[in-house]
C-alpha cells in the first residue's frame, strides 16, 4: 500500500511542479515581450531621427555640389 501512496504522491507532486513551471514560463514570456516592446520604443525614435538627419545631410550635400558647380563656372569665365 505504501507503493501506491508513494506513486500517487509523486504524480501529485509532478503535477504541482508542472503547474509551477508553466506559470514561470508564462512570466518569462511576458518579461521578454515587455523588454522587446521597451527596446523597440527606445530604438524607433532614434532610427526616425537618424533617417531625418540623413535626409538633411543629403540636401546640404546637394546644395554644396550646386554651389561648387556655380563657383567653378564663374572661375572659368573670369579666367578666360
């Protein structure tokens, strides 16, 4: 009879441990999700600002190239 009781206690203990493990897994999943959302929230504004800055730099680069072309043209005219 002790064997039957021991077997039943082990099954009950195993069921309890599995329940605890399932709860811990869910807690970890929530932590991972929250962490990813937080990191994305921090990353996206920086990414957006970087894209905007790149666009501004590109526009300035175009303006510099245009101005340089005008200066070179005027220097050629004066030198002729």
